[in-house]
């Protein structure tokens, strides 16, 4: 899931830079792209940290095993 999110964000960054180049505001688009990269990195780190804690606590990341904890 984290890898898919990373690919999606990279596509958004490329689109931002391309839009800035087309509109002639490349500096603004590069600044926005850098901001998106920083925010995306924070989200990825938090997601991976949560996965590590779940694995430590429950011993598995398998959704079938974790779904039995609902009730």
C-alpha cells in the first residue's frame, strides 16, 4: 500500500512540474513539488511505523489474522 502511494505521489509531482513549465511558473511548481515530497515522506514514515508496531504487538501483518481481532 505504501509503495502504491509513493508511485501516485511521484506522478503528482511530475504533473506539478510539467504544469509549472507550461505556465511559465517553474519556480512555484518546484516549490510545491518539494512540499508534496516532504509531506509524502512523513506519511510513508508514519505508515511504516504503524506497520512495525502492529507486527510487534500482534505478530503478523496478515489481514486475515488481524480481522479476527475485531470483536
